[in-house]
C-alpha cells in the first residue's frame, strides 16, 4: 500500500536532506535499498495514522549488493556529498546534519564478503534481512517511494538485533511492544477476516494478545526460509519462557513500559511464540 507521508510528520531532524542524498547515490548505482530500523517502524505507524512512540536520530538502510567493491563505491560517492566515514565500516556520518547512517549490506555479499566487515566489528545485524525483505511494503514520502519491511518481519529483525547486544539495545524491545500494541488496529480487517478463531471461547478479548498471535502467524513463514533465523528467534523466545529463567528480560521490560504485571508480558510472549509455530506449521496465518 502506498500512502504519502511528509518528512515533517516523521519528526527526524535532517531526515529529508540525508535521505535524498542516499536515495540519489543508490539509484545512480542501481542498488535496491530498504529503510529499516525504528524509522521504518515510525513510517509504518504513521501510514496507519498512529503517532510513533519514540523519536530517534537513527537511520538504517539495508542495501542489496554483491561485493565489498560495490559497497565502497557507494561510500566514496556519499563522501563526495559531505558524508564522512567513522570507525564502524558500515556507518557514515554527515557533520552538517549531525546524523549517522548505517548501511547494512545483504544479499550475495553475505556469502562472499560479510567476514570483511565482521572481522573489524562483530555487530553487523544482517541475519533475517533477506527473508523479511523478500516482500517489502512501499510507502510514499513526498513523491519518493521507500521500501520498508512489513511489521511482522520487523519484529523478527528487532528480536535478532536485541539478542546480539541485549544490554545495549533495550529500545528494540520497546519497538516490538509498540508494534504489538498498534497491530490490532493496523490489521483489524485481516484479524476479523483470517483470524476469527482467536475469538472463539474467549469471554474477554485482549487486543495485544491477539495482535501478538497474529504477528507470529504472519512472521512464521519467514522462519521457514532460514534455519539460522529460525533457530535464533525461537531460541530467544524459548529462553525467555523457560520456567527456570528467574528474570525474563523481555517480559520485565514490557511490564515496566506497560506498568503491568510480568505475567501479562509473558502472556504476550507466549502468544507471539504460539503464532510463530502456527505460521511455520501452515496453520492459521494472514497475508
């Protein structure tokens, strides 16, 4: 679905200026690219008329490229437009805009050259990009089209990123919870059309729990495309749900944000994990 939004609505300083440079350079190199991360979540929420829960200066793009040489050519052209390289090999910074851009390469480069990046720094989050970006959503922003992951795919990417550095990436958990909270409204017609079974036998409907289950169902097919992605995501959730886990990190953070009991947050996790199993097993799932 395409629905035009404005840079002002996104509320990120200098996003327009930075995005237009990135867009021009990548189009010139004929490189498919995708906006990911919290900015992509914000655009998805705005598309549905929902104000994002937090602001950010982080702008992340995923680039479908084949080799390091192609990546370095992009960086060279960005430097000609005022960007500068920083320590992390996939990050560029524009001092006039005071904005850092992460350019995460995926595709053929994952098999051939990712080690050239990870040998210098290990937190290159490319796991899952190929799978969740196989069918992106297109959003129009002031006459430019930007492709972003569907929200069901974004949940997986956020889980992967958080699991790499949980002590530093609490915002990923906030973003996942924001998606769950908004998803019942965003996917309301789909919920009634394709997931009516979730209402059967329920005296009281909890919208977040249903949304978490539907998100899981819609995410499940991505896990079938990658054993590594499947193992990572399910391991994270299963570890959180393990009865011997004295302090479940995701549930505690969600409970803090919602000001609800940890047991309720664990209910959301259980619904998400149950939906993932159903999606992978070809049961109830949405589009």
